[in-house]
């Protein structure tokens, strides 16, 4: 008894190849070419999921990516994927799918009790109930989420690879139906570079579901095949099946998701990526996404077996599956008559229920000729059945269509094929800032105008005839190519594609029933989030009338399907309630992605090791050998500390810091930003950039400088050395290197183009070994030809010579307060020199130290770190560094701001030392400092701790902080209340804790 | 994502550039002669129009040159780029009304 609903012939499936799959643990068979939807329907499986809120049984509604109901979990383990829409899942051998949102099974779901209790779950229920009292949401959330069952994300790493592709094209065609194919054809013929993307595996769109259409007197699919063949022969045309254009951004930048190997089954893609994410810059875009049919809003319209009429037709013609034997077609228009006729021909008993009073025309005549019974001016007031629809009750409509009258009548049905018209898919157009227009005849929104270069064609543009689609497509392709600089804009004649004309619709947004709205029967307009017409009325009563409020109140359109089948119906119902025209209610903003996108595709190759670049210094291999623990600074891997014998960070840092001041320590300082500055105006330029004076700095001398922005606030610091009359070597913070280089260039290029100054970033060119400590001179002397005699090579000077046999620039500058030498050698010698210093350092008890010890050592000396002890609101004066502000300089960046009232006022936050009463307490950085402790926040804050460490050399904890009027508070006792409730007494001090006179540095 | 034309390199994705705000904010030659208010105008105040905006961009993941762009702040349409010291391109009423560049 397999595939009971499969027709004996027809469809585009390969009947020679049987495919086995499981759904909820049960094994079924389908054919190659099936989707999971068509295969389930072939096996008469209609119940595929439970609804979000009421846990009502739900079945396949559509045959496309708009599917709101048939959402399943695919696969297992690390490849499992939630929220897969069954019409978009191509069947493969071994496919495993499980229903979502039900427990323990889709047939017996305990959450179904919600349906019985539904009057306690009105719209807005979650917000009203659980967001109050404050704080309770956290307690409810996990229960709600568990029962809401939005599928499960895999807990293991994704084993698949995803590719990213960046391309430019002349014409991007979104949609491979007849309009899109026609557009690609005329654009491609001009030689333009064309990308044609189609969401489904096969091209042809609606033609795949239409057995009768002809083009030029031949079956329409022959035209599709011939067009594809011609497109394939064009070198500049890229044809992408299984590719959804997911987003339309500014300047015609679009993204598309290509499902490269998903259809082969999980893990069967071989060397190909699972999916490919296209980022496309298109000169011209043709939007040919087609249209989506609207559901009818009648009582209990959500039973499994209630489907869109066009979807039923697709399953019959494209997949050779007749989803049921008793088909009721419920419609307000002629397009559903094609479904009725095809279902009849496929062997179903078909009844048409048409709300129109006197439907007439060719389609009605065709149905009548087949003896299909047509009930006119009738409403389906409700359905019977629970896990599957078993019948419909119909009643005559009143003249105004607002009610029903007379006798109800029951018709057996296992399929209800419904249609209330069509909505052009305007999502991409709208994402791309396109403005919409309400079309009274279509009763839907259509593209109007757009600031970007695109053309909407076919059903997506409100054109529903085959000839019209062909004609619009051919013209658009030609025009788009011409606008992109290809071809002469000539449009070939439209091939003949005769069809029977369709009559008018009758619009009843809400189908009345014999009971008041909201009593007993549910009229779902939004299937995925279980929102009903009654909920829209409730929203209106509570004042949520604008479309954006309506959306959030009822959750319409907030599911994974973004309300593709529900939005226009919801807007129309609201317009009726408010008695305003539909455009007055407005449309919601369409946002990317058009359909769900995997995180894998968005991430592409940028995962794991490739997530972020790692910059490594020349000495990195030695750091590895020495067992360095790293910290990431400005993408650099900087050794943070070098643990010995199982030390933790605290122990290692205490040891490193102590030893630096006792013997000698070495740090890799290669990551400091370095900028080579040359030119006759270089000194003048530095004079403007830095706060202090640079004109008279001697060659071979170094100077510390602060950079301020025009607000007068410190933003970077470093030591700059004069290498020659017109040549300087600037250093910056590691993290600020790029920012400072940009800053210098901005002034030179835009404000002072007349200055002859040339800046080059040389950070990577120099490897820097920084020796610090009383023994550093003796150690360096072993390896250099430079005269290190302190009388000849003073503090803040630079000498060139050789170290370990290679050319070096040695800077005598110090960030620790010790005798120190920064040995700069070309990158390629960095490891050689570092290793040689380690070897020679053995007899001096050399210790390697990292950034953590560097922080402690500099804090012992009260040296700031720009960005840690400053935060963009701190002037040099706030740092007690007035000495570095050139009083006699006529101008420099930020200078004038020092005189502004706020910058010069007393009582600003100022950098001070902070010592805890208990020397063992290390305050957390960021802790607030207060004068008066209250039993709970808020308290008046005086400032915060910016740096805080345990100092082995001072023998206690030390800290710095920015404190209001800090300079005048030295000696005062303040308090630091912490998150854990403890309060620590602190004393405000000078920030230099070690060697206040600085004798060691100059020694 | 915007498409920005670097006057030296040509059209590139926005991700290669950084915008540094309004262009043609000239640094005063005589800061000391300015009142706090005048200096504050230079440091803090920008025109922030809804409409055409001349702004300074840098091609920092490219040639690292600075230049100016005329962008409509509401539509994000870019009406042209020009080098420092060059005049801004004229934007016709027609181009503005048409909404398309
Ligand atoms: Zn450039």
C-alpha cells in the first residue's frame, strides 16, 4: 500500500528510481524528482506538524517556499536542521524527517490541550501574561520555548563547508519562471553578463504545473527547454538552479543562497560545498519572482487537507500525485477552475464552491462541460475532521456577503483546494526600497517605482497571462541589457500563447459562518503563528491598528515564513474593521532574508581557524617553545605570560615582574605601531600632531608624545625618534596603529596638502626585543658593537649598529622604569636576535615576560595606557601631564579646546593612584568609587578604577583611577562598593608607586 | 551595501572604505582668536541634512587616499566622488527628482 495517491502516469518524477525515506520514524517510498511534500502526499500523509500556539494538526498548504505549516526537522546529529519547508526539500535516499512542535508524536501531541483551552490564549497572551511581573519572564521563558518547539539546532559543530562568492554582473534575473527565462534570454543574447537564479531545482515556474499551456503552438515546456539550451550556450550567462535571491540591498547589491548539494543528502556532497552564498553587484536587476496564492479565510481552514488550489494543481501535474479523492475547490476566481479540471481529469470527484453569484466565461463552461458540480454564491462555513479534513459545510451567502442564510449542506471532502486571488511577490522589490501601489483589480500590492535600477515582470508585477509574462520578460531583458551597455534594446516579437481569459473575482476577505466570529470556529489568516481573524478584531479593539502594531500584537508575519501567505489578508481584514481603504493600513517593511538562511552560508569560510586573521611576530615560534599563553591585541597573538611548572597567571606574573626589576627581563614589543615619517615638513607636522615641542629635537634623540583630537582629548601616545633632519620613527599603541596612520594621512591629504611629509606604516618591518632591568646593559653588551656607556648612550636616545651580528636600531626607552633597550631589527632577523638574547641571557638570569607583567610594571611607575586609563574624555591635564603640553607652541591639534569652559573647569575627573586599606585586595577594573556608601545603588559616583594589579615590587595591591577633583583629594579616604556587597576603603594617592624619582631608568 | 567610487581606484564596495563625516569643515587658521562658541561650531556642529551631503571618505582597504562623496542621506544614492581641492559635481534637479543616478 505505498504511494496510494500516486497517479499511474504523468508528472516530472523519475518513476524508474524509487527513493526510500522516513518521516517520524516510519519508512516510505517516493520517486526521484519528488519533494518531501509530494512524496508525503503520494503516501497520503497529510498530518505533518502541529501549529505553534494551539498545537492543531497541520498539513501541507503550498508547493513552494511560502509554506507556513509543513515545517520539519531534517537529519540527525551534527547535520540536523530545523524549520525545513517540505515543498523545498528535494527527496533523496535515506532522508530522515521528523515533525516539529509536537510531543510525543505528531499523531498524539500533548500540547493539543492548548487548542481546547484556546480561549485562554488570545493574541497578545504571552506579552500580557508572562512579561509581568517584571523579571518573571526569565522563569517562564524556557517552558514556553520548549513547548513552542521551533525545532532543534544541532549542538555539535557543523561538519559541512560553505562557500562564498562575490560577483559582478550586468543583469541579475531573480526567478526562473517564464518571465525570468524570457528576460535572461534577451539580455543574454546581447552578450551581457547575466545571472539567472531560480529557487527550485527546475526552471519553468508555473509552467511546470500546467499540462495544457502552449507557446508557439507547442507544449510550453518545450519553449522552456529550448530557452534553457540557448542560455546554456551563452558564455556570459550563469544559470543557477536551487538558488534563492535572499536580499536586495542598496546600489543593487543582492545576495543569493545556492543549495549546491543539499538535494544529494546530508554528507553526500563530496568535494562540493553544501551551500554557496552569492554576493552580487548587479548593474540591472530583473525581478521575476511570480505570485503567491491567497488562502480563503473560512472556519477551521487549517485542517490537514486544506491546501492552496495552485498547490494541488502542482502536485497533480508536476509530481503525478493526486492528494485526495474528494476535492472541494473553494474559490472567488477562475484560476482555481484549472485545479478543478485537472483534479477531475486525474480521477478525483470534484465539487466547486464559488462565492461569486454568477461566475461565467470559458473556465466555468469548461468545468460544466466535464459535469463538475458548481455551487455558486456559497460559502464554506466550516470543515469537519481533526487530523484530516473529512468534509465541508456550505451555506448560501447573503446579498452583501457579510453573512450566510438558509440551509447548510455537507459535502464529503478529503482535499479543500482554496483560492482567494494572488499576491505578487514584492518582497525583494520592497527590500530594495521599491515603493508599492495598491492595485484595485488584483486587490493586492504591486511594484510602482524604485530608485535602483530594476524592472519587475510577470506575475510579480501583477501580470498573470502567459503572453503578458513572455512579453514583459523579453522587453525587460532587452531594456536591462541596453541600460547596462549591451545591445540595441530591440525586443523580439512575443510568441503566441493563447489562453482562456479569466473573469473577475469577488472579494470577501472574511468568509462568514453561521456562528459569530471567534465562537467555535477559527478563521486562520496566519497559519504558522496561529493568528486568526478574531485576533485582528481583538488587536483593533485594543488599539493596535497600524500595520506594524498589528503585526507585533498578533504575531502575524513573524514566523519563519514571514507571513508570505498571510500579510495581505491581515491588512485587508484590518482595513474592513477600520472601514478604511487597504493602502491606509499600509504594508509592513520587508526585511532580508526572503527565506531562511543558514548561519553556515552567512559565515562561509570564516569559521574556526579562519574566523579572524592571526598576526604573529617574527619571534612566535620561540614563544610557542617557551609555552607562552597568548592574548589577542589588535589581531596580534601577544604572549600574555610564560608559565613555569604549572603556574597560574597570577603566580607567573608575580615572578616575572619581580625578576625584571632584580635582573633583566625581555618582552616581544614587535606589535607596537610603527610609522616612518619623512619629508622637509616632518618636524612641523609632528609639532601640530603632538601636544609637545618637536622642532628642536636632536637627531638620534627620542621623545614621548601625546596625541589629542580637536576636542582636546588624548587618543594615543608613544615615543617618536628623530632619525635624521627630515626623518622620524613614530611608535603608537598596538591597537591604535591603524587609527593613528589614518589620522596622520587625513590631516596631510585634506587639510595640509601643501606639507611635504610622507608616512609609511612599518609595523611589520621591524621586530622588537625589549630588554628591561638592571642587568639589561650587561646582557646587551655581550651581543652588540654599539657603545652602551651611559655617558655616551643616554636615556631617550637611539643608536644604530649591530646586535647578534645583524643591523639594528637600538632605542634606549623604557616602559618599566628600568634601564631598557628596545632592539629593532628587520623582521627576518627578529627570531635570530631574540633567540641569541635568550641564550646570552642565561647567565644574567633573563626572564621572558608578557603583556600582563608589562601592565603591572608600567602601573608601578604610574605610566598610562591610552585606551585603558583614558577613554576619550581625558585631557593631558586630567592625566597630570601638563608638562607635555607645549605652552609656547602657537597651535597644535586640540590646543584651543583646552581653553573651553568645560575642558578647563576645576573638578574634572583626574587620574590618581588608589590604594586599598587591605593591601591584599585587588579591586576589579571598572569598579566605582564613591564618597558615601548607600545600602543600594544608585550612589553618587566620583569615578572608576582604570588599572588594578597586585604588585610584587611594591608589595601590595596598586590601582589607578579617574576621580572627580582627584588631584585635590590626595590623602582622602573614599569607598569602593562591589557587586558582591563588600565595600573597600581606599586612599587617593599619587599614581607613581615605585622609584618615584626615576633614578633607575636613567642609571 | 553602497558602491563608492574612489577617484584613484574606481568603484569598490563600501566595505573597503570608511566615512569620516561631513566634508569641507575647514580648520580655523586662528584658533586663539575664536570665541568658545565659534571654536565649538568647528569641533562639534555638523549640518546633518536630509538630502545631499558632501562627506569625506577614505579608501583604507585600498589606496588609503582621502576624497569626497556627494551622497543623498535619505536615499543613499551617491551622486559622485571628487578629490580634495576639486569642485563637487553638480547634481541636477532632474537627477534628484528621478531618484536614479
Ligand atoms: Zn582608492
